C-alpha cells in the first residue's frame, strides 16, 4: 500500500495519510495474559509494534533473595503456571548442581514422566487457545477435555492440578501412588489416536492453513540472533533441543525425535508443538516401562546451604529453554536467583515478525509464540 | 566444552582476564572471563565472528549486585561448535555504564532493558533504553540490595 | 418473619422442582420423544387451522360484521380481506419471534454436543428450554446505553433496520400450498431486495456508535454483505430460468407437481442445480455474518464489530436478526431448491389422491396438511447444517473472504448460468437438462472426493 501512496505522491497528487495508533490493551480476550501491544497502523498494514510488559511483575527474583531454598520451589510454580513441573525441575536441578547432590534414579524417571506429561498439558492448552484465536471454538473444548485427564494424573500424584511444587532438592516430594502407572498408560493409549483427530479437525483445515502458512516467518539467522529457544527455534529449522543435545536427568536413555520445521511460519510453530505432544507420549511410555524401584528422594540436610559459588542451568520447557542462574554465598537463602524465561526472550521477536502484516494476523502470530505472561514478567 | 587454547588465546587481550576465585563452586561448563567495560563491544564481536569461537547465541544476560560493585553477566553459546563461555563485566554502583551488545546479539535487547530497569545499569548504544517491567515513572531500581521502597501512589 | 415465609415458599418450589427433575431424569427419553412428537404433530394442524380460519372469516365473520354490525354489504370482501391480512401479518411476526428463541436454544444445544458438553440443562428444568426466554428477559431489563456523542436517532434505527429486513423476508415464503402470506408474482425479486436492507442497518449501526473501531467493523461487514449478495442472487437466477417464474409458490408447485393436470414424478431443482445450491448456502452463511465468515464481529479480534456499543434490547435485535436471517435463508433454499413443503418425487400422486378424498368429504381445508411439517423438517436440516459449519471451522481472514466471493463463487455462478442457458435451448431438449445435471453432479462429486482425500 505504501508503494501506491508513493506513486501517487510522485505524480503530484496530494494524499494525506494518518498513522493510526491502536491499543490492544491489557484486557483482551486474545493476548494470552496481560500484555499490552501498541500497534501503529497505516490502513490495515502494521508499521510498528510496541509491546508493554510488566502487568504481571511480582518481583519473584527479589522475593527469592528472602526465602530459603525449599520455599522458592513454590515461587517457581507461579511463573510459567502452565509448566510448573518443568519450572520446579530446573530450579531443584540448579540447586543440586551447586550442592553436588545425587538424585536417585527412580526420582529422575519420575521427574521425566512429570515433565513430559506437563509438556502435553501445556501444548494441549496451546492447541485449544490457538484454535479459539483462529475462530474455531470446538478444538478448545476437545483440548481441555484431554487436559483434564492429565491434570487428574497430576492431582493423583501431588494433590494439585496446576501449581504442583512436586519437585524437591534431591528428588521428588512423594513417590508415585499405586495405580498411577496403569492410569498413565491408559491415558497414553487413549491420547495418541486423539491427536490424529486434532489433525483432522484443525491442522489440515484449509481455512486454518490459509491463515497460518507463510504468516510471520522467522528466519533461522534471526532466530539464533534473538536467542529464541524452544518450538519457535525448532520451527525455524534449528534442531536445538536440550533434551537431545545436552541431555540432562535421564533423557539420554529414551528414544524420541525432535520435530523441526522448515519455514518458521505460524503453521510450522503450531505443527512442531503437535508433533512434540506425540513425542512426549513416547517418552512417557518408555519411562513407565523402565521405571526402576528405589527411593524417591535422596537424603539432604535439613537446612539447605549450598557452598558459595554460582551455577547456571537450563531445562527444556514447553515454551523454550528456561534458565536458572544461582549465586550463593553459603547462606540458607540465595544471594541472587535470576530466571531466564523463554517467553520473555521469544516475545522480543514480535515487532519484527509483525512488520508489514495486517491487523488480522496479529492474533495468529501472537498466539503462535505461545507465551505465558507469568513467565515474561515474573 | 570450550578448549583451553581458545580461552588462553582470549586472555591475551589485555581487557580480558580470568576470574580470580578461591574455594568457590564454579560451573565447569561455563569458564568465566572478566572483561573490562569499555572492551565489551569489541570482545563480543570478536567472539561472535571469529572462526573457532562462533558464539552466535546469547543464552542469558543479567546482573548481580555486590557490595561496592555490580557484575553484568553474559552466558554465551555456539550453535555450531557447541561450546559455552561466561563473561562478567564489573561496574561501580554510581552511574554504571556498559556498552550495549544489542548490535551483536539482538536477543540482548529486552534483557538489557530489564537489567537497566531493575539495577540501574545503563547500556550505551541501546536503541530503546526504557524501563520494561516497571512503570515509566518509577523511582529507584528494586533489585539492588540497598533499595528501599517508599510508598507511592501505586501502594 | 418474612424470612421464614420466603424460606418455606422456596423450599416447596425446590421440592417440586427436584421431584419434577427426578421424574424427568428417569423418564428422560420418553419425555423427549413425547414432547417432540407432540410438537411435530401440532405442526400438521397448522395448515388446516389456518385454512379453516380463513374460510371462517370469509364465510361467517366478515358477512356478520359487514351485514349485521356495520350494515355495509358492499364491503364484505374488503372487511374479510382486512381481517385475513392482519391475522397473516401477526402470524408471520409470531413465527419469526417464536422461532428466534428456538433457534438460539437449538444452536446452544447443538454446539454443546459438538463440543462434547451438554449445553443449557438447567433453566426451566428440561434441557434448559427456558434458557433463551430467560436471556431475553435479562436483555430487555438491561439499561439501554447510548454512547455520548453518538447520533441518538441513528443508534436506534440501526438494529431496527436489520430486524425489519429479516422479518419482511418471511412474507413471501411458501410454507405450504395455501400458506403463502403474500404471494407476489415477483417473489424472489422482493426477497432479494428486502434482505439487502440489512446492509444499511449494519452501516448505520457502525456509524452511529461514535467509535472508530465499530465504524471499521461496520464497513468491513457491509463490504462482506455486499460481496456475497451477488453469488446469492445469481445462484437463484438458475432456478428462475428453470421455473420460468419469479413467483415462489409457482416455483414450489413446479418442483412438486401440484396443480398439474396429470400427476408426474416431480424433481426438486437441487437435482439440476447442485452447484447453485451449494453456492447459495455458502453465500447465505456469509450473509448472516456467521463463522467462518464472522471476522467483522469476532470477539477475539481487535475490532469488536459494529454491535459493540449496543446493549439490552437493541443488541437482542441484532441477535434475533442473525438467527431470523439464518432461518429465512434456509426457508428460501428449501422452497427454491428442495421443493418447499412437498414430499420429494411422489408429491404429485399423493396430492391428487388426497385431493379427491378431501373434496368428497367436504373438508377442503385439509388438503396438503403435510406441507408445513415437511417444510419445517427440510428447513431445520439446513439450519442444523448452518450451526454445524459454524462450530467446525475457524475464521477466514477478511481479504481471503473477499477473494473467496469474487474469485471463486461469482465465476462459478456465472458458469452455472451460462451452462443452464445452453442446456435449456430448444435444440437440446429433452435430454439437454439431464446432461447438464450429470455434469454438475460430476463436478460436485469431484470436489467432494478431493476434499476427503488427504
């Protein structure tokens, strides 16, 4: 449209063009949390986007300096509230790194099972909300119906559906209840054909494909330069997955693929996450088969006091790589805990992606970044 | 794991030195190098562009507040060579300024804004040096150890 | 003291309600069948009752009024006509007003079941049948907010225009053989003209809200409505060509074989015009601003649409208008493509047979008493299809929507038209029209095959 305007101006016609500033405010059905986007428009085309964060800033890092290491586990639940198991695991792992603490093998397997189930739950929610963003309300209810089953499994294990606080330094809080393995296997058997149903319903729907293919493509070099991680990075063609490239916990014992996209557009990001659900189910069934007997938590001292030092550790969250940077001075409370949130770094890409697109694509692109504002703002 | 030769080659630069610590746990995956504040831009470009180093991925950028000084901390990774390194820049507490690495790694954009917002460290050359989490008219930098909150109209 | 009384009263109501609910739960399926059967059975009586009332008015009431009461014998016909027209107008209005809540309830139940949940279950006891009435009461009792700076007159006129466009379309629908409220000989033309008035209503509503986002939404919606009017209209031209008439009842009769001297196997026009039928249905979905064409009014988009600033009854008007239009377009499609109230293929024979019987029994108003229920069944199958599509597909982007109309639907309607014109040439009769139908169905079959093959 600007080309036509320039031509007209060159031809000597007087055209007055106004840039319109549209505020996609903090309260909006589609911003997946409290995010404010200031969008500069020229007609229907977006010139610039100015995200405004901080609506959910709760000062987690500052609070962490005043809590002891056990209490911070509960803080980490609330950041990316959709992937609490992964958040917990990253935090306890960084503390265990400083303490040089051994974790019993059974606890490691249980951690893997919980993390992968949480990945499934998180991606199911993404699937549902992305459908709603696109206007298809039905996948939302199907996704949540399956998610309820996963949350029931979590409730069985730790009593909570969302903010689990299940991990402990040295293992997990409690052993798996009896009957959990059977229920989990039943869920996996039930779930895998359902993902095929989702493909039929939304993935290969021509209208959906029309709205997501080719929109908001993030190139490989831009993704690496921005420090994007997780499904967004893999959709752009970089097969970097911490579980495969730098296996932590017992991930090196499982066979699974890392779904990678080609173009980095919205459809690829969506498709990578759907495939990841299938891979997570594979991992869970392998882990259930290989679950060794043993203790669920190693013996640690009553007051956790890591030696002075610092450590940095990353885990693969459903949204990307969640990093914990811990500086300890030998006290029962950390000196500094920094959380490197994947959604925060991923969201930086948004203004670049949206340049030149139309208003109707904002929701498609924003939904495909799959951010959680609790993590962006901490 | 980055090889010792590469680390030693870096230390030949007078602005870069090994961190001197004793009896403190250090992450073996991330060898720590101290960099002078003025040289940050040049060192970052060198680390990204030189063959053998190829640190194209900025994993993390944050700051730590100590008594009397502050550290800006960079965790770097190379997607091609799979090695990691950690840089630390020491700045004082009065008017700390560090050159921005946003021209080198675009991912530093918001992370530097967050450090400015919560610590008060200014990044010279940053394209958009505004607060990011806290409101524009907030006084003070909360993550500093000496921050005292005065009740304002947000309370 | 009043507290105790209130508690006792509510507990009696609660007891009665729970007893009723338990009874309903145990005998659920029988009650469903009984209720549906009763309602359906009642539909069979509609035509006879209407015809009977008409006969009563003409032969008893009007003469009594004009001769006995007013003593003006020359005005008998006029008086009877006035009474009949008033009753017809009221009945048409009632049909619209009663079917809108029913449709809303149906949509909520069907969408619920598609989404593996139940929909309204609570209000009124049995599957929430009073839900829409409750919502209607709520909407009526809401404050009517007119934004400051908005044009008060236009703000009120907008929803009225849209509702009027929906209601007045029902005047020409041939619900049954004798059940056409007003059988214009330019029926289809009238219909297309009147439903286009809703575009004005949308634009006025967007403008009168004093809100640039409503205006944008209104403009977009108007552009969409106007774009989809063309495939709608041109798709109907094929039917007009086949029937050689614009009169709705004549089209229905030609599809059903009523009124022919010799009964013959009547064929609904969907057999000859499947592509036009499909295009008509798709364009109707777009005309009613329903998904997948509902970007102008989508909730999860930026511009919340032209009816953002409306509350209370005015919003209810927009809502009713959407469902009324959905019903209207389904009725039109039924009448023009599916044969109206006639039983497919065998109508002519049944009609002729019952005609003889009823004439001999002196109950001419019973003729064709099955037309209304059959019409309703066909219409509601189409309505179900509308609802089904809405909850299955995501939303199309605005420019894709326009592309779809102008680049796909419009060319196909014109191809259909030209093809039909050629097929109807006298040189090609009588086989030409069948060849055309075969080609049509081959194309439709090919498209369906491609859609289902992944």
